[in-house]
C-alpha cells in the first residue's frame, strides 16, 4: 500500500469514528415559522451522560418509567410523567452501549467485553458473562433468551436467567469497518442481525441454524474506504418485514420469513430508520430526511433543509417525526409534507446522548451534560 493511500484511509477512518476535532461548524438553521409550541416538560440530572457515541445508548420507555445506564455504570429508573427518580444502582462497570429490560432485570454490555444482568429492585448484579470483545449495541430479549453482537463479528445467544451461552456464530470482518454494530432483533422465532460486511442474516432462535442471508450492502470500489458496507443503524421489524440500511447506500425491506427482498432504494446512511404504519423515515449521510412508503419504497417526500447538521435516527412523536442534530436542536417535521414546523434546543446547545424515544405525550433524550430531558407540545 502506498503512503498516500495509507493516509487517506487513516484520515477517513478518523472521520468515520466521529473525531470531534475534525467536524466542521454546523450550518445555520433554516428559518421556520413555528406551528407547534415545543417546550421542556421536565429535566432531570443524573450522574453522567453517554459514552463515545450517542447512538449506542438508549432509553427504554416502559410501564410509566425510563430505564437507562450512564457511562459511569449507574442504572436509573425515572418516572416518565415528571422525571422523578424511582430508583438507581451504581456499578463498577464501564458501559459501552445501552440497556435491555425484562421485568426487574436490566442487561448491558461493556468496553471490557462483559455482558451484565442487574436487578434494580435488589440493587445487585445477578450474573456477568465475559464475551469475545466489546459490546457496541444493546441486546435483544425474547422467550428467555438474549441476542448480543460484539465488535469482532460474533453473534451470541445467551440464557437470560443464567448467562450461559446457548449458541453463537461469527461473521468475518472486512479489513476496514465503521466502528459499531447494529442491535440484533429477535422476532418470529428468529434472530436477525446485520454485519460489517453488509450481510443481513436470520438464524433460528432455538438452535442457531442459518435460515437466510441477504447482501444489503455490497462492497464496491477500488479502495477499502469505498467498500465500507456496514449495517450499523438499528434494524426495524414491522408486520413481517425487516428494514435495514447499509453504510454504502442501500435501504432494503425484506420478508423476515424468507429473506426475500420486497424493495430497495439507494440511500446511504449510518443511522437507522423509523417506521409507523405505511410511512418509513430515513436520514441519509448528508442529513437529508426522506420519507418512503414502507410497503413499496416509493418516495413520499424529501426535506434537504437540515443538510450537514449530522442528524441522528428519527423518531415518531405524536403527529410528527422528530430528528435531532449535533447542535442539540430537535426538529419536528410534518408527516404529510415533510415541512419543518419547529426547532427547539433540547438542552444547552449539546447533542443527544441517546437515541430519542417517545411515548404518546413526551419525547425523551439523554444529553452528554448529564441530563434527561422530556419535550412536549
């Protein structure tokens, strides 16, 4: 490899990993005549924010509470209505991704390749499992089992009660990848996972048999940087269809039963999509927001007013779809037209510390300055 090519790849890798020093200033906000009064319903302080990447951490909104872990290893339960702390539990772990919840138990992975089960009620660690590498996405739970991906290409299914390995499989990694993994999904008796080589695969939940495989991202180009095809955005399964997007520019909808592609579009993205009913909303690499018909992939609308603002995964919020940018602004877009109807700084001009999550009244965000913010209108 020539020296010039080496430095090109090194520079591009730093950009892909989100080196904050290399990011340009955000462009100015487009002018908007606000049609919605988006306000802060409450804000609650916690002991810290997220780790190295906001998309890896999540808030679980269930049973009137928010459950999450911070980068200091503290588990929290906050009330969705008012943000009051219902419980917390400090651990000595260094979480590398968000949590998965089942009943009283929360599960999370660490930079030290540990996968941990904790009880918030008893404030105790129930078990710890050492995996092959760091965990860069939350796990998926169903039927007493957990599916976890690690950064070295292993997909493992564990017994949720004991942490014992039930089965595992490995996908070979390309020589250059985007740092991260998508979160696997358990649905219809299958474990569906996206890998760094652009393959989307479905395995039998019970025994780990490969049921189907599809190349969502196909490596193309002369140089490794051009061949990046990682599936890092969150997968979505709705009505028997799995939606996945690859880094090199393919958004695909496949039958979860057979792996047969229903449609695909050329939309490059490093974040996931949101699906509600027949509407799918994606954000491309330039931060264009694109709405498609989820059944056939035809375009419904496109909004390019937020280009270069580094938008994260969209989230449906009541009558709108919400996106958040690196400057800390939340933008609500009309579901019919795609028009931005309001901008709102979530918390002191800082970006999101987690994927946004919404219930029927609130939009919740964990920010890196150690706050959980709930927005409403």
